C-alpha cells in the first residue's frame, strides 16, 4: 500500500515516513506544494495524510482538488483541534481527522482501519439496487438511467447501510458503526455532514428526496 504525506514540517514527515515504512507501507511526501493533487495521482496513492496549513494553498483546497478525480481515502493530521475545522475537512471530502501532537499508535490504527474497509471492501463486486437506482460498490458510484454520481468511501458506506435496509429506517448509530467501526471520530455531526453532502449531489440530478430523515431515529430511502 502507498501512502502519500502532505505536510511541510520535515520532522513530522520523517516521523510518519519511518513509522509507516516500519509497518510495511511505501511512502512519499510532497515535493512541490503547488502541484499536490498531481503528485498524489502520479504516486498512485492508496491513502493520503493531509495537513491543513500548507504553503500556497491549504489542505481543504487540495482535498477538494483531489476529490475532483479520485476517491482515495484522505486523513487530515492537523494541530487545528476545533470542531469547525473537523467539520470543514469532512465537507471537503476527508475520511477522518487526527489532531497533533500525533499519537502514532492511534494513527496506525486509523490508517489500518481505513485501508482495510476501503480496499478489502471494494474487492467485492456487488451491485445493490433499490427502486431502479443502483449502488456500484466496486466503483463507488450511485447509478440510474439518467445519472452517474461518484461517491467518497464514507458516502458509499452510508448508502450501503441504507440500500441493505431496502427502504426501512436505519438508525444513526448503526450507520455510524458501519462506517467508522474501530475509529474514534464517531458522532452525529459527522454523519449529518455526509448526509448533507449526499443530498446535495442527489439534488443536482433531481433526486433530492431520495434520502429521508426519521426524526429521532435515523434515515431511509424512498423513490
């Protein structure tokens, strides 16, 4: 597995690089902070570790640029520990968030969990369907005859939980457990941000009402 490090503090780059290589991962750190997205793509990264404060453009900008062409898992690692930065990271397409100073054991667990659920999961070639709409788990896409929506890994897992329920209500707790099992960034706010992002994508293709909320319980699908 290849892990790309977007961080301008050489001490942190060295710490992460040494630890990741000791765990058996191949690593690379950014060389040109004006071309982060291109370097991530050229390295064929399996996961990206992204700082917020960077030269020229911040981590939110580069996450958004990466998301234009890739669903590679992105974990933010930042000294910014307020909830607004965490929410912003998720809104721009991050999969998780770790605060500095780095707890290297927590970082290892989070990396392993995300890689496991991303790449073991996508080896499945199931296509789930609900009322004429398909969830392609192998390509991370939501498909219908008149739209083709790219999904982040977290969005894919949220929809998988709801597709498996076939229109029945799925409790928020069950969705969160399905998406973030083994990680500690588990709260209603994070789930709500991802649901909002999914609804925006669906609204753009005329399916705003596809995901419904049952107040105090959870979410379900309708057509």
